[in-house]
C-alpha cells in the first residue's frame, strides 16, 4: 500500500496505544515582529511538524504580530524527537512564503515531567533553560508547576529569516491506556 501509515504485517499485535506515551499540547500563542512578505504586511500561519505529524494554525490576515492562541496536539511516541515550527505567509495565487522556522528539543521538558512533583507549591519553577546556539530560544524558558500540571513557556527565535519570534506553551496530557513516561 503506497502512502499508507500502517506498520506492515499486522501480526505484531502492537496497537498505537502501546507505543503512545501521551499527548503534547502546544499552544501557539502569538507571533512577534514577524517578517513582511507581502507589500507591507504578511498573512501568517504556523505549522508544527514532528515525525509524520503535521499540524497548522489558521491564517491571520495582514498582521506581523498575530495572536493565534491555538492549541495543536501531537501524539508522542518518542520523546527524543524534536518538533519543528515553521511560519508561512499565506498567498492566494502563489506558493506560500516561508517566514522562518525553529526547532525545539523536548528533552528538558520530558525530564521535568518525570520529576516527583508531590507537595510542590503552585508556581514552582522546576527548570530554567537558557538560550544558546544549540536551541532556538530567544530568552530564558521556564518549566513551571502550575494548576497541577507541568507547563513550559517558550519564546522561539525564528531562523533563516530577518526577524520574528513565536511564543508557545507546552503542556503534557496523560492518556489512560498509554504507556506514559515512567
């Protein structure tokens, strides 16, 4: 079967749930100072890719500081695989223009999820990740214990473009029947 996502023989008896660790909700909050790709503005949307999964936000017309506030949810089977966020400018009559991209490593977030959170006070910062050449962070990113959940607020600096940042927030969703992280 060409183009099928089936895992082959079928007699392995393995279900998707056996490989699934949980879900990662990525809230694409907003873009800041995105590149101009039309006459004096852009029509941006964001695409998140991880493995074979590809999710996108809606297009916001004529805005280089778009407020998406949109949740995209990825199924996580391998926590070591980074995800890539790319921003595009929507064009009606031609190929959409790329407005930069960023890659994000989930390892620190996954490690924080494995921490014993029992008795942690609300708002506790579990980990701080500093921006460096190996990541696309434009400022320090904090992984925080908030409302009984581990969340990470991130500002990604877009690469391969003259300017632009995207603010996102990560939140893990445990699924009944999934393998989990532990």
